[in-house]
C-alpha cells in the first residue's frame, strides 16, 4: 500500500502550526513561517491535518 | 363600468396602493400614526400570495424588507419618525447595496417621541440626509388620499427602476383623514418591475454599470448566485478599497438619480403662470396653501402655489426659475424651517423669502400663510 | 481523497482574511461538509451574516450570500425566508454580532422558529475591532476595554437560544472538527430554528491577552473544557465545574413559522374567493 501524498499549499498556509502539533506521526515541521511536509511516509491517513487546517492549505491525497 | 370607490383613510389607501403596485412582502413594527398600513397589509397580502411579518423592532423590519427584496419580492415597511430614525443605518445599506424598497413615514412631531398623534412635517431633511455617508435620495409627498394611492404605486416604480430605497412622506393629517378614493383599474396605472439580468449566471455582476448607471438585479434563489455587502464594493459585489473603484461607485449611485431628475421629479403648480408671489407647500399644508391662493387672488394679490410631489430630489431648476419670476416666496411647512433652506439655496436671494411654520400639532391655516404672503408681496 | 472544499468556494477568494490559527476556517470547512451531507443546492441556499470576522464567511461561499450590517443577520434572514420559504437559509456570525448588538433579532428568530440554521462562531471577543470584550468574554478576562479585568457577567449563547425558543440547539468547539459538520447537518435537517454554537479561538485578540502561549494551547483548552452532554449526565457536579457541555443540548418539534404562514395564505385566499 502506497503512502498518501500530503500537500501543504504554500500560498494558503499562514503558519499556525496546528498541523505540526496535531499530526500523530509528525509528518510536518515548521519551515520559517509556514508548515512543510518532512515525513510523508509516516502518514497514516488519519486526516487530522486536513480537517483541522483553518486555511484550506493542507490536503491529504489518498487513493 | 363605474370604478370601485370607497371612503378610506390615507394609511389604508397606502396599503391598497402597495398591493396594486405588486408589493408581496411587508415587514413592520407598530407605531402611531402609521400602524393602519400594517394592519391592512396583514389582511391583504396573504390574499395575493404575499406575506406579512411583524418584526421585533424597527431595525428588524427594515432588515427583513431588504432580505425579502433580494429574493425578488417588492417590499414595503411603514413607520413614523422615531422608527425612521432607527431604520437609518439600513436605509444606507439599501442605498449602497442598491436594494429596491419602499419606506412609508407617516410624519408626526418630534424630536424623539414628540407628539405621536399629532401631525408634523419635520422629517423632510431626515429623508434626505438621515443615513450617514453620501447617497442619493428619492422621497414623495402626497397631499390627499387619492394621491397617497397613486404616489405609493409611483414610489414602488421608482424604487424598482432606480434600484434604491424610496420614502413616502405624508403627515398624520392625511394619514388618518378619510376621503373618497376611486380605485384605479388594473393596468390603469403604470407598474414597473426591476430589470432582470440579460447575461448568463457566470457573467453576472450585480454592480456592472457598463450598460448604464442602474445595473440589473438578480434574485436570490434563481440560478444567479451573487454577493451583497454594505462595504464599498466593485462591480462583482465584493469589497474593495481601491480608490478609483470606490469613487466611481459612489458617484454612479448619486448620478443615477441626478441624471434622471426629469423622470423622478413631479410637481403641481397652481396659478403660477402670472404669479408675483409664490407659496411653496407640500403634503396637507398645500391644502391650506391652495385655499390661501384663492383668497389672496380675491384680494387682488397674484399668488400661486408650487407643490413638490417629489420632495427629493429637490426641484432645483423650476424653483430657481420661479425665484426670478416672483417678488417673494413663502415656504409653509409643519416644522421650524427645513425645506426653506433648499428654496434659499436654489433661489440665491433672487426674491424675498419668508417661512410660515408651525410645530404645535395643529395644521397651518390659510390665514397664517396669507399673512406671510403679504409680508413678501 | 482529499476533501473537495474548493467546489463550494468562490474561485480566487482564498486565502481568507482570518488570522493564523483562527478557528473560523475550521468551522467554514465544517459548514461546507454539512451542506454537502444535506445536499443543499447552491442556487437555493442563502448564507446571511452581520459584521465581524466570522461574518466575512459568506463572501467565500459560492451561494447567494448576504453580508449585512452589524447584528442584523437574523432579521435580514427572516426577510429572505418569509419572502421565499423554499430557500435554505443559513446564518453565520460571531458572539458580539449575534447576542450583543443583534441580541433582539437573535432571540426573536429563536422564538418564531423559522426553518433556518444559525451557526454562532463564539470566540469570546470582538476580533475585527481589536479585542474589546463581548457578552461571552469570561468575567475577569482581559480585553482591550477591560484594563482591570472584565467586570461583566456572561451570556451562555446556547441557553439563551433554548430559553428564547429555538427548537434545535447544539454546541461544539473548533477543536472537535468532525462534530461541527455533524451538528450543523443535523441543524439543517431539523425543521425549525436551529442554533449551533461553536466555541472558537481568537489567538490574536483573546489568546495573547489571556496568557495562551500559542494557537495550539487555545485548541487544547477547547478540548479540555468540552464535556459531551451524555457523559456530563453521569458526572458529579464538582467535576463539571468550569466545563462546557457539547453535543445536542435541546431538540423539540414545534410548528415551523413559514409552514404556519402558508396556512394563513390559504385561509386568506379562501376568504377572498
């Protein structure tokens, strides 16, 4: 099973760090003022990041 | 076939005029001396498939008619001075968002609670400048029960045609007075509906003025989806702070009235042709003024009456011309001098000017007017 | 698949105006999911708001949207609904807009029981004007107009809605993201006035003044204070101190206003015929 593609849309991310903090497998890290995907392989498709991102900036593309 | 006639109050005539004009929604709040407008429409509107709601307050009533109007319904509210004071913010909303609606103000004395059961004409400047910000205004001022009916129809027509709020101002005297009315047959009076968009929903912009100063208004609940806001907005309806767009929109909203004065203005002139002295009066006061003209003529004084039926925009051109024709003018109004400022502004000192004012809750008498006329003759 | 929010948002309108970490975007996502769940037709759906940060929400939504004056959303909405009862009418707005300046319209909208859904984004502060206390700012909390702490008692918006006669009242928080859409959807399906209060965070104007170190701190607080109403029923009173009940708080069936008015129309037409 391939891991999903996790996307942060830089244009929309305001850097609140909600995705970084609430991801149970630490897929994200802050990169200056915006979030960045650093461990995509660790994603377990819980969708917490996409659900909680207030800025419509995080997308989890699953098959 | 003889026309249907009745002996009705001004407020009742207003309600029936609204139904004739195609009004389908009324929201109001009880207030003396306008309440009969609501009472009659509560009974009449459901008969024609329309709806009536009594709201929690005056502001809510104004809000509701704007919401209702956006669905395409011709909408009305009726109140008196204190109510109009409360509605002012949303009258401004109707101006900037360009939502057709009609507001009836059955005028009483003031300020504040004043004299609820007495007549007044002291809300005329409020009708022009009551809400904050720059804006155009249209207000009509009927003097009789028959005219309340026809002017109510015309007020709806102007609101729909120019996509803006229109106020009907009449005082408590005509509001509560009973006179014979002849109901016009359907089709006898012109009834205008707002222009609908002729572009596809994808191309629709609610404030697109490329084809004229009055952009067509789509209805909520049709295939046209659009945004309405009280913020300064661009042609697409979304907020903007771009100076050129804000300036253009503000100016267009005033121009749509200014450039159409001929269509909007309506006056009655009585014996003005050879007049050497002119009485400027509106609403119930003009009835005393007409009597005064007749009496003065008997005394050999060449008096005339100018009665604006459209109060706003002010009939600048005609008053300026009359100011050059006559020796003097008397502005008779049930306040302590409001429209007289407009007359003064427009006549620019070309004739003598006096006011016949009264604010004690009693009508201005012909004798009071005649006395003033003699001062300026 | 990633959830397709974009189909419901007007093209080119993102990013929105809300501050980093403001929960309004989370609630907007919940609203979109709820509208999808209920299959609302965009052409036939009006979203009405007043003034304030939360009231900017309709501008992003691809529906018939009406951004009115401060506090007046519920009254404009009543006009839309009365004049076109077949439309779905949703109202969104904040705490100050809804229950301070708009308090009278709010309670009477609840009383009438028109079939509308009011989503209150309660972040306990006036955000757009820079952090003045609202009727839901906790007593003692700091706001720009309470330099010595807030002396005012607060409104419980949900209790206010129940007391005023709303027939479906539910509460959740911006932390409980999946509950937001479930409750809004339930409110939309309910025939009558539904109020869904979403406790929200304002990191910029409330958080900074009230010792929250981060957005995440504020979100964690929302998680901690929320107690599902079913769980609360089994908890002793002392354990509920400082907690806020969430879930469906009240539901009853009562005649819906426009349906009742339709009967009046039939009656009046009959009398006329």
